[in-house]
C-alpha cells in the first residue's frame, strides 16, 4: 500500500516531539513538519492558531527563553526575600544574628512582619533583569558554541559547552544585577539607610557615585559565574541521568507533568551544588557592599577562610536548593506553555546535525510502496 508524501507530512505536522531542542537523531525529527521546502524546523504552540508557530533557535525562540528567565528568577528571588534578609544579616553581624531561628526573632522584634520583605523591590527588578540575560543568552551561547565545536565534539564535550555557555551569559547578566544588588544589601543590612529602591538608589549614587553601584561587581562575578556554571551544567547532566536511570520511559514518551517534575528535581540538586560552590563569594559580596571602603583582605581578616566558606551556609543551601528547583520548574513550564520542549535530556543540537537530519527526513518522505 503506497503512502504519499502529503499523507506523511499531514501526520508529522500534528506531532510534537519535545526532544527536538537537544536531540540530533533523525528519528526524533521525523515527526516534525519541515514545511514545503523542508528547511525550517518549527514547534507549533498548542495554544496558538494552527498558522502561528515558534521556530527553534529563531529570534522568537530566544525571546521566549528571555521572558521565561526573567519570570523564573524575579519571582523566586522575591519570594525568598525573608530568607535572604536573615542570611545577609548573619553574614554581616553574626554576634547579633547567631542562628536562623534567632535571626528571624530579632527581625520580627525590631521591625515587625514588614521587616521581612525589606529590599523586595531591588530584588524583584534586579533578578528579573539578571534572569532575562542569564537564560536567554545561555540558550544562545549553548547553540553558538555547539555550532563552533561541530556535532561530534558538541556531543563528546557537552559539559564544556554547558559551562562555556553559562559563564558567557552570566558575565553579562551580572552587569544588569550589580546595581540592584548593591542597593538591596544596604537596605537589608543597614537599618535607616533607605526604605527601598526608590530612595536607596539615588542616596547611594549621591554618596559614592555611579561607581559605587559596581563596587561589588568583581566579587559578584566571583559568586554568580561559578554559581551559574554549576547551575546549568549540573542541571543538564542531572536531568539526563534521571531520564536514563530513574524514569521507565524516555523523555519523549513521558508526560508533561513527569517532565516538569524532573525539571524541579534536577534543579533542586543543582541548587545544592551551586550553594556550596558560590558561598564564599556570597559572603564577600555582603561584606563589601555593607562596609564602605572595605577590601577583600579586610573580609578575609575579619571572617577568616572558614567563616567565608561556612557562615550562613545551611540557610543558603535550603534557600538556593528551593530557589533553583522552582526556577527550572517555572522556566520549563513557561516553555511548555508556549509550545517549546523542556530543557535538558540529551546533547546540544548543532546546525550541522539539524541540516543532516533535514536531509534524512526528506529522504524518508519519498513515496514508499
């Protein structure tokens, strides 16, 4: 019985295979519509009319990832503001804020419930901006470096691709976050400095100039770049291992709920590793932004190497684990909502492998007897 090209095309256009983003096998693309020319790979959004589609690795794709990143980082960091507030004060004044429980007690007695959300505005805006650059540029750089490496090396050295892409994206994202982080730390750790972003930002600029907003940039990079490299590389590899060893079905055969559950679990594990790697630099950022004219040497002399590595660490592990797991859940949920596949599960895709699979797909659609 003959199967026509148009019949196969009609059947393939109704299929959604989430593995397309990172899969280079022709079988994973055979169910995608290639259009009349077979050149453009697109994933149709389930909530959009049939005529509207998001093309993979197109400007619209990167824009969607940027919006998803802004949402997941801004919302989650703002939600954990009370934890961040106690953590920062434990780092700056350990004599007063001796433990997590006593820290919450001190804040409540001195400032009431409203005190737990001091600094929420610079947190919200700062991490919205940071998340937009971090996630959007990570997707771009991951694809860019994969194309430079070629399909063989991109697969063989995929972890290096993840590390390079995340380091590049965070270098730019840190520039967007730094001014807001400087204001946030002052508002949270210096009572009476300012009520929030609206009066704290101009006050800091008047006191220290625009350069004061970037005084903590180098230690911020020292915290955020290793954090982000660990966050993305460990997440990608953890998700791949979960599908390989813990899920009875492949990612393509798993339901959206299972895939999003894997996103949260992989994100939480990645968050724990992130906290361990970046905590010394986090203590430095808090110390330098709170002490005018202070240097890294001053921080080491006052806190000690052990203090830099451990002060406030248990709270930060809990905070960052929950934060990172929630971020990946929100990010992938947004991608699914607009018709894109979830993140992770296989090696990065490259232009070369996509072109090769396009040829294979066209050959497979020839009429078969």
